[in-house]
């Protein structure tokens, strides 16, 4: 008796073969979309620029035709083939799909904004460059196409679904900040033109660079507003949004503190230094712009932290504390360096004075901010001492300072032995003053934070974990909504989605309270969560 073995039913490929296939397909799709958009933009630009005359540059025309007529059909075929697979839960939940969508969306957005800014700035300078306008239109079309993919409920990514929006918001903020700083710097430089020579294109009026910088600022602001507020990147669930908020908050704080320190340094040099005024004022424009723009961004995003979890708020506070501490410690080290420099002969008499003023500026700016953020005089509670963010912060600081102190100590030892073996006996202070100043600063940082860490260990109360779960597997219906993101946000457990064969048997957002309650106290490498009667759920711990 012979039998026939039926072929195995199709199973969504989540293994290494499936990952490799997705990497190849999406890498090819990314490449042909970029090539096709570049070629189409070039063709449209030639039509707008030269009318019916297209063949003046045969090489460029051939390249644009090849890019457009070959790459665009390939992109269409690849997308048609891949879109059919994206209806499968494993494909929609693939990290590769989410990364492709984010990368392509950001690429299109960057090219569109750069082309638009280039066109407008060229127009302000009296030039007509329709090729940039054509490129902007094509890349805007690519951006809209991929935005429709993200908005399509049948194929939108379930893993990191808001990644493209969040990265686009960050890009817009960077462009807006850079343009604003450049505009303010140009205005300050123009106001100080009697002291500082004009830097830039002297053929055009002074206001043209300002307007061009404002174009960039306006485009970036629109991009940021659209993604951060209109498409709600600021309130998107998941850990990445929280991490991005902390990064933006810390970067704005760092920019503000560094720029403010530079402004203070300029002021102190004007009062106490003997260098030429033009040289002293040269960095003032950029510093003022960076301080103002950084402070605005810092304050704005600081208001978002209270809306997040306590962990995010604590992370934001500790990041600011760490940045301010680095500035203050660096300033202290520079002050020691300058004091040692004053003991030896100077090639330029004001060298050590300028160095001292720089160290004092960093210390005066970083010290108070660190004090306000860290609050060293406040009594630490046992619950605060047991917080993970605080422990990581302390270990990172005294660990990094210990490494830096060890390196500087070795460098000092090397230079001492080098002087002794050389037999000259001179210039020892000049050789060791910089690393010695750094050693003093890192030694203080290490000693203080190590002592705080030791004290925290004595009183810390580490809250017990309510679960020991490696991953939650949710069996969902056709429309799970934000169920996976909500479970991740509430439990900090990785989540995988499985599609139920009958959508009526799958989980929905209505099952969220029951699912969270059922996961309490469960310990297993993986936990399967399936729908029960009504809005109830059934939890099945799985073996490793």
C-alpha cells in the first residue's frame, strides 16, 4: 500500500531563510526606488529647464532614461510581489519591513526637503533651478507612497510601527534648529560687523544668507510639526519614542550648556583678556544662536517628560545631570591645567589666562545645572536608591571616570619617566599639566559617585518583579489595534503576534485588562495568551 504525502501547509517564514529573503528583497527595493526616483527627477528637470531640447547632454540623458525606464518597472514588480506577502502576520511583524519603511521614508523626506530648500535658496540668489523643483516633486511622491503603506491597515508594520514618523520628526527638528542657529549667527555677526570681519559671500547683501537660513528653518519646522504633533510621534507608544525623547532632551541640554559656556567665555575674555576684540567676538554669533535655540528645544521637550512614565522622567533628569557634570568636571580640570601653566614660561603671555577663563566658564555653567538636576543635599529614600536608572547612572559615571583616571595616570607616569630618562629635567609641568588636571577632575567624580553608590547599596529597596517572562505571544484577530504596543508599554515584555485562523478567536484591545491581570505572577520563558469567553483570556506558559 502506497500513500501520498501531502506537501506541508504554508508556514510564515520566521527562520533565518525568511530573514535573509526579506533583507535581499527590501535592499533591492530600496535601491531601485532610489535609482528610479533619481532618474525620473532628472528627466522632469530637463523638460522644465530646456523645454523640448533634451539631448544637449547625451550622457546625462542616457543615465536618466536608464534609471527611470529600468528601475521604476523593477520597483513596481518587486513591490507587487512583496505586498502579497505583507498580509501575513510574520511579514508585517518583521523588523526588516519596519526598517525598510523607515529608511525609505526618511530618504525621500531628506531628498525632498533638500531639493525644495535648494530651489528656494537659489531663487533668493536670483537663479532659476527647475531641476531641484522636479526632484522635490518626485521625492515627495515617493514619500507619499510610503506613507500610504504605513497607513494601510492590511500591510502596516506591527513592529516599531511609529519608527518612520519618529525619525522624520527628529530630522525636521535638526533641520529647523540648524537653520535657526545659522540665521541668528548671521544676524549677530552683522550687528558686530564693526568688530568682526564679515564671513561669507560678500557679493550678496547681508540679509540673503539670513533668508536662506530661515528657509531651512521653516522647512524643518514644518516637517517637525507635521510628524511630532500632527502624526503624534510625541505620544506614540513603545520604548523607542521614550528613548528618542530622552535623546532629544539631552542633546538640547548639552547644546544649550556648551553654547552658554561659550558666551560666558567670550564675555569674560572681553573683560579680562588682552587679545584683539575681533578675535574674541568671532564665536559669539554661533554661540548665541545655539544657546537660544537649544534652550527653546530643551524647555519644550522638558514639558513632555512629565507625561511619560516615572522611568522616562528619571532618565531625562539623570541625562541632564550627567551632561552638566561632564561640563563642570571638564572646567575644573581646565582650571587646574591653567594654574599649572601659570607656573611655567609662556610663549604667549595670555595663554594661561584664556585657558583659565574657559575652565571657569564651563564650571560656572555646568556646576549649578548639575546641582539642580542631581540635588546632592536631598535625602535619598530607599525606593529611589533601588531604582535601576539611578544605579546604572552611578555605575556608569564612576566606572567611566575610573577608566579615564587610569589612562591619565599612565600618561603622567610615561611623561615623568620620559623627562627623567631624557636627562633634560625641564618642561615637566608643561608636559603633565593637561592630564594632571583631567586626573584631578575624574578623581573627584569617581570618589563622589562611588561613595553615593556605596551608600545607596546600604539602604536600597529593589522592588520585586511581578513577573519573570521572556516573551509574550498574543494570538490576535484581524484588527488587534494597538494591543501589542499597549502590552509592551505596560509590562516591558517583548511581544510577538500570531494570527488566529478564525478572526473571531483572536484577541482585541478589549482583552487588554484581562491579559495584563492574567500575566501577573507568571514565570516562563514564553507565555501564550489566547482569547477566552467574552473578554476573558487564557494564559499558557510555554517551555523553553
